[in-house]
C-alpha cells in the first residue's frame, strides 16, 4: 500500500471514528491540525508523511475517549496502522508522536515530578513531534480555541465561570484528567500557558497572535461579568 492510499484510508477511518464527537475534538479539529502541522513541517524540513499520519491519528488515542486509560488509545492506533501493513518501525514513530502530543504530559504528577522536554533521556523530540504538537496546541488558542474550550465544558456540564472556584495554575496531571472546574479556569490552567510551550519558530509566531486574542477575550469577559460593558 503506497503512502497516498494509507493517508486516504486513515482519513476515512478518523472521520468515521470522530463523526459524532461534540467535545471540540471532531474531524474539523483534526483537519485544522493536519494542515497546520504540514505547514510547520515544511518549514522544519520534517517528514511530511509521518507528520500527516500522526496528525490524523493524534486524537484517536486520546485518553479522554478511554476513561483516562492512555494505553487503550495507543493500542487502537497500533491496530489501525497494522491493518494497513505499515512497517513496525514506522508504527513506533507514529505512536511515539500520538502518545506524547497531549498537553497533559507536560504536567507534574502528584509527587511533583514532570518530564523535562529538553531531556532527551526521558523524551524524544523529533521534528515531526514538534510540528504536530505545535499545531495541536495552536488549535487550542485564539478564536477557535475559545470556542473549543466552551464546547468541551458544555459537553461535560461545566459552568462557564464561578468566581468562587479559583483556577489551579499548578494543576497536576491527575487533577487535569479529572477536573470539573469552570471553563474560564481552563484559560489559566492551560490555554494561556501554550504560547511559551511552542517548539518551532512558526509555532511561536502564530501563538503570539492567538495568545493576544485570548487576553483580549478575557478582558472583555470580565468587564461584561461585572456589568461594565
């Protein structure tokens, strides 16, 4: 099976798998991440095929769809790629990306430990991983990121805002996976942190603009909350 056919079959597989998603992790999220990841990959001179395939599959293995179980998602990605007779070496490369792309993996555990993204002994940072990770994080910022944050919160019946529930800016991995905090808190617990977490020059450039919009939105939100606008 050639690369074009693998991509086409994977696209159909992902579209079907996420066809009923209403959390903000739907096909159109995948579509945007794929396009932006390929754009970043070209600038980084990364392997476009690996980047595109990883971007297509990056949410198929998301723990949120497996009751927090990270291994089940990885298994699903491996099974799909094996069914296409993709080589074991390439499968390992794709799984390495899809299993590391989540923001959750940057958070400390309940013991206060966290992976240092610059420490190659604990985390392999390839150009392909950088491209997919930056693209995924960029889709959580700006106007679309805001829309996705409230879509996700609404799906899980979270309030928009509650001034009595303060953001947990030092949230741990375990807390992040189980939080039921208001959607506005998510801005402080994740979205506003993303600008400084970009790997690539293009990612940083785009993130600055989207970060600025996040702050403008919050400024307007709190003015309206207080009845000033």
